[in-house]
C-alpha cells in the first residue's frame, strides 16, 4: 500500500466499517493487517506524540478472520507487495 485510500473509495469504506466494529480508526485497521503480512515491510509515519500513540493502538488486538478476508479481497497482494 503506497499511500492510504481516500475517503469515499471502496477500500477506505471497508477499512472504516471494520474500524467501527473494533472502535479503531481505518489507519489502525490497515496497520494491524499490514503488520501480519509476511514479506511486507511496514513503516508507519509518526511526526508527533499523537501519531505515535495512534500507531501503537494498532497493536494488541486481533482482526477476526471474516475481517481479514474482507481486507484481503479488497487489497491485492502480489510478489511485489500490495497493489
């Protein structure tokens, strides 16, 4: 994932709806999912304490399989990483 899906796109709507289920932001859902992917290097941006805390809140909880499947069906992964 190079960048983040814009508001209103199908991909962003998927992340927003999953986030609402867990009380997390779309960014936290995406980061949680990305950190599970083998062979994907994830470097979250954090320019201030609030961003660091937000990134840390992507940890310590698990997405249910149905949510993982929904994300994976909307964000294709190939040998070069995310499309």
